[in-house]
């Protein structure tokens, strides 16, 4: 029997802002995740200087053989759109939370597979049969999670792992000052953090002298490349434009950064060594 899945809430830098995977597309930041993600409409960002926002990226989890086996089964079930095979990977204590708190539609009187199916749009809340959900099932969201290759341990026992990998803002004061300077409107900005030192180019794909290099920092997202065309589905983002602390903007590969706040899936290891899908925490 696996440990009770816990919310990955403590790993969030800011629960009030940020893009999430379920229901929308966003520019991918892990190379595999990027293949299935695009961009929604973005909030306007004021191009002014702001305090640098340093982050600490969580320790990466190194998958064991059983974890890799589960991930392969997860990816295969999603690729085939096999709901039965996917259901077999759901932990018996599956939890669905929003900002670390139990989701309003989480039904503890029902089994884990029911809650999983409601969370991912296979069936409507309170229904026993699949279907009836607008745009459901959310296969694109599941594909993004299945393709993600960035994970972090969510407890000290090593039997709870979440992804995509998260980061903590090192100091909240400069972060709040930065937000006040650059954000507009109630929706604020979408902040992305770099996974390592990253060169910032003048234009998407530019191979000349970079504008600068940034360390592990969070920066507001301005736009993505290629841009979405009117009347067409958003293309896979290969580069994202970010606002630098200097107030200038530049471009970095979409694979080099991740959203500071995003939906995350956690996986729990059972006592017999099997990994299961343990929870989904939505950032909304």
C-alpha cells in the first residue's frame, strides 16, 4: 500500500499567477513537453527595469526502473487513447487538488478512477458513465504530462515524485517589487524560470553574440515563436520572448525554461515497488 499522496503545494512559488496545462496550451520548457504545448493569449507586460528574481530549482529525481516502466505504460496508454489501460495506472488513493486544496469536484465517496476521470474530462462530476464533458477527455494535457521528463522528489522517503520540476523564489521581496513594476491588470504576468545558465538572443534562433546570459532566475513571458495565426491552432513554441531585469527583452529556447506556477502530476510508489499516478494539482 502506497503512502497517502500529498499535494505538491509547498513547492509553488506563487499560487495566484501563472499558466497551467489543463484546458489550455502553453509554451513547453522541457524539450519533450514542448512538443505538445502552445500559447494562450498573454497578459501585457510593461517593459521597464525590475529587480532580478533569483530562484532555487528543486533537486531533480533520477527515475528507477519501475518508474520508467510506469512512464512507458503511461505514454503508451495516452498515445493509444486507451482509457482502460490508463485507469490501471491510477493509484487507489488518487487526489485532485487546486492550489493545494481539495478540488470542489473531488468526491471522496467515489473510487480513485472516477475522480481521475472527472479531473481529466472523461466524465462529468457525479456521473457514472464517460462522456458529456466539453473538449474532453483532455488527451493533450495527458500527453504533455506523459512527455514531461523533469521530476522532483516530493518527500524524504523517495516514494512520491512530481513533475514538471518546480522552483522556489529565493526572496519574495524582490519578486513582489518586480511584479508591481511589470504586471498590468488583474491577471498579472506569466513568469518562467530558467533551468540553468541560459544565453539570451536578439531574435528567435539568432546565433550571434547573445544580449546577455541569465542564471536560474524567473522572468515575465512576453510572447512566443512561431506566433499563433488567426483561425489556426497554436504552433509548437520553439522560442519564448522574456523580459530581462534591465527592461530589455530577448529570446531563449522554449526548452530552457518552465512556468513558475503550473499544473503538476505526482506519482506514488506502492509497497510492492510499483509506481502509480497519485494526484493532480491544478494551478487555478
